C-alpha cells in the first residue's frame, strides 16, 4: 500500500475513535461564559509566548490580555506580531478552531478580526462545551487540572499539588491546616494532613495529582532523611514573624520539597492516584529548559513501584529519554499531552520511535493542555493528522501492518489513558 493511501485510510479510522483527553486546564463552561471574549481569545495562552518571543512588548501583551480594550485597538497592536507567529503550530491550533467554529480562516484585516470577535461572542453561550468537546472532538472525558470542582459531564478531576510540597512560608502551612482541619504543628502532622486532603479528594472522584516542578527546579528529588526535612519545616515557624512572611529561599527549602515529593509519590500509590510529572519544555518565556529532563525522575520511579506515573509532554525535546522511562518501568506511561501543538514534527518522530521501542499499552496519545476550549479541537486535529502520519510511515516501512496501526491508534487515544488512570470506562479492545 502506498504511503498516502495508508495515511488516508488511517486518518479516516482515527477520526472515528472516541478520545480520552489526558490533560486540560479548562474552566467550567459557566466560568468561560462569564469571560469577555474577542478575536484575541484564540491567540491567548501558548500563542502569547510566541508573540513575546517574536518581540511584542510587555505593554502590548498587557493590552491584548485586557478584556476592556476594544477589538480595533487590539488588532492594531496584534497585527505586526501575528505575521511572525502565524505559521507556527500554536497558531495552527487557533486557525483550525476559527475555521471550524467561526468560518474565518486567517486574520488578514481588521474586518476579519471584527468578524471573528462578533462570532465568538455570539457562540459564548450554554452548549459551547458540548458543541466543541463532544460534537466536534468526540472526547469521552478530559482529565482536567481543576480539582474535584470540575464539571463531570466533560471532565475527570486531577489536582495540581506542587504547592503542597513548596513550604517556604507559613501561609502554605495555614492553607493545608484550613483545608484538612488538622493542626500542622509538626512535619509529621503536616504530612498526615496532606494525606487526609488527598484521601477526601479521592472519595470525591480525584484520579491523579500533578507536579509541575520542572518550572522551578531540576526534577531530581533526593532521598532526604525526615530529620533534615523537619529542621527546615521548623525553621518556617521559628523564623517567620509579622511582616517577614517568606523567611526561607526557594533553594534553601529544596530538601524539604524533596522529602515531601517522596511522600506525595508514596501517597499516590497508596490511594491509587496517578502521579503526573511535567517534564521537558515549560510554557511561557525565559524558562530554564534543563530543569525538565525526564531521566532525573529515575530514583523516584525506581522507588515507588506501586504508583502509576504519567510522564507529560513526552519530555519534549528529550522525547527519546521520556520514552526510555516507559520502556524501563511497567508503572510509567509516556504522554503526548501538549506535544502535537508544540511541534507536530517532533511529535510524529517521537511516535515512530515509540512504536519501535515502547510497548503499545504504555503511550498516551493526546492531551489538549488548553485553557481555551475551542483550541482543544485545533490541537486534536493536529494530533490525529500526526498519529496517522507516523503510523502510515511505519506501515510504509513494513514495520506495522495496517490492522495493527489502527490498534495502535485506538490504544493511544482511548484504551491506554483508561488503564493509566484506572478510569471506569469500557475499553474498545
Ligand atoms: Zn498543562
């Protein structure tokens, strides 16, 4: 079968596969409907990072994000920078969403920006999420980072927990006291309180905990004796006073973070929650990329074998390294969340590598990772193209037969996320 035939046949099959979306940052629909939207809404979030990198000044970015600035003024500010980012894959997610929902292909003039603004406002009403996530995307559920308050019609809850391990000031301890109802007067009681919180959240349907430390420090979490961690925990009490709220520096508290991350990894295993680690590229600008190397998690993965780990963003750009972790450890999955939008080229290459070296049940194929619902559709279209392209290449090489290529796509988009998060959904195969 010629490569293009394999692609066309696969792309058609893939469009019909129901999707379990492994990662979103979406507000509930009611909160989205309260937002004042305009054409720039579709270019916020990741596109904003590209606009900054292209040279857009800080005051321009502030005005673009301001809902009170009228669309014509925004267009004048946006247009010169838009041309620099319009061919990138972040912008492609926006363009695909514009075409599908608002019948606008590209923004060539103020007239287009006004047309898009009018149509996105018109559509900002109840039913928007159903139209996008169910009708256009075919998403069964999305693992959404909003905690247990997320709308269960569309989402399954995952909670961001990095801050539970970032204890450099009293306010973090007070917050855990308040939520758990347990006095956190010692490190042991603080750990118990975190456990209480996660156990209560689990009872409300929580399926995973997400740690975002790649944004703030390297991903190696050392084995720290409890006594060393407790000394730091006690210093937060002993050295905080009145107006001196944050008494310890970020790096100074790192052994305490290390200790608490180990505790969280253990608790996730005990509570049957999936532990999600951000690895690789960080969103926004001026990040320290090297912090995110996936291999740094090795000691944690080796130690907490009862815990299921989801390695996000395929460790991009270290996609081979992230794949190796899923190749080594039976309790580790490698996850394409966000990756198809960052670089379809790298993502397709990564999938071809994973077909060669990672078991089929260990790769998670799509996570939108968006805060603007329409863009989930744009990203999913890129992901479907990419998966078809990579698998068609493997078919053309003779490495996969066409039926097994379809089985890969079904596993990637539906069955593997069910297993990685123990979701109560019937697998396809
Ligand atoms: Zn994310």
